C-alpha cells in the first residue's frame, strides 16, 4: 500500500474511533464495539500489522466495557435492595422501548420501570427511589468505565499503528 494511502487510512480510522468514543455519551451507542470493529478493519487492510496479541487485548477490553453497563448498574441497584426480578424487568423494558420506540425512551423506561417495580414490591416510595438512584449512579460509573476503556483501546491501537 502506498505511504499516502496508508497515512490516509490511519487518519480516517483514528477520526472515526474518536467520534465513536464521543458517541459513548449516547448510552445506547455501541462505541466500544465500533472502535473494536475499526481496529479489526484496519488490521485486515494492513495485513494485521497490529498483531494478534494486541487485537486479543482490544477484544477483551471491548467485551469488558460492553458488559460494564449491566453489571455496574445491576450491582448498584442490588446493593441498595432491588430484587433481581425488578432489575430484569427494568433491563427488558429499556431494551424493548429502545428497539420499538427510540433510544431516548429506552433510557427513560429502564429507571422508571425499576422504580415502579420496586414500589409495587415494597410499597415504599423512598425505598424505590433509593434503588433507582443507585441504578443511575451505576449507570454513571458504567459510562466512566466504558469511556476509559475506549480511550485505552484507541491509545493501544494508535501506539501500535503510528
């Protein structure tokens, strides 16, 4: 591949990786999967210049980051007294609302459903709010985790590419 084409490819991939990292601000955007996919695309185009070991590391970081949402949100809610049933119903309602309506509605549906499910279970508005607040705190930690892992993925890719 000519040097100018290789440079253009590297720069284009980097720009799209940064856009994907910023896309993590939208909770339903799969930014880590997109960053990983761009690294795989670059590896295919360059004859796996990055190396299999680094691609395996990027894959692991992507999987960990992708699971962080559900694990951190569910764990925080569970630590504050949510039932597994309420957490599952909230997750399912968020997914269904995101799929059939819009991602924004899905973002609102999950905490609202958790609140309603916990209120129905406990008949205590304050306890239901504490659980919902914990879910939202877990959501914040999940974002920080995903964003940090995405940044690390881009740094690793850039370190091996440039």
